[in-house]
C-alpha cells in the first residue's frame, strides 16, 4: 500500500523517465499556449460550435439517467429478484456488531 507523504526509492531510470515527462509536458503546454494565441479567432469559432452541442449531449444523458432512475424506482419488484434488503440465496443475514446495535 502506498501512503501519501512517504518516499519511494526510485531507480535512476525512473527519474530519467519522470524528467522526460516533465520536459515534454512543458513543451506541449508552450505549444498549446502558442496555438491559442495564434489561432484565437478560430478557437473561438470552434468553441461556439462545440459548447452548445456538448451541453445538448450532456443534457440528453442527464435526462436519460433520470428517466431510468425514476422507472427503476416506480417499477414493481421483479419476481425473480427478492426485494431490496430481503436477502435471498447466498446473502448473509445482518449480524449486529460489537455492542449490540
């Protein structure tokens, strides 16, 4: 188990890979900033097209999830499945913990 705040001994190879990731990340961030500055009008046009579509798609997914949840809550329990909390084959009965409860 890895705990936060603990140091893990790394091989020199692991440190090299980490440095390569950091350096490539810096290069990619710089290229991204340059691209945003150089092509800002185009970026704005793309965002004006993408954001409404993304909001529409996310809204459809939220509606579908809500309808599914409501239909699951309002549907009568199926005969092949015991009601929630009733246990059934393979389910252990609830055993009170120490102290009675």
